[in-house]
């Protein structure tokens, strides 16, 4: 019998390593199916988050300006 490594995650839930990798794979497959426009919207949101966290560290940091 295999020794399944277990982790405690949010709300004290215990999950196996295999479960985490399965969910990660499902997430990446779902993300790959997004339209190009949706991927760019996600990128802009991540840029906004990065800018708010690292304002003082980088002078050349900017967020793409896209129109909806």
C-alpha cells in the first residue's frame, strides 16, 4: 500500500498530494479554454494587484489600459 502524503489546507480540511495535483491540472485545463480576451482581462487584474503591492519598489511599473 502506498504512503499517501496528506496536507492540512483551508478550514482544516485534509487532502492528499494526489488530490492537489488533480485539482491543479483541472484548473490549468479550464484556464487554457478561456478566450484570449478573458486571459488579457486576468492579466490586467494581476497587474493591478502587483502595482498595489509593489508601488514603492518599481518606477517603471504600469497597468495596461484596455477598453471593454
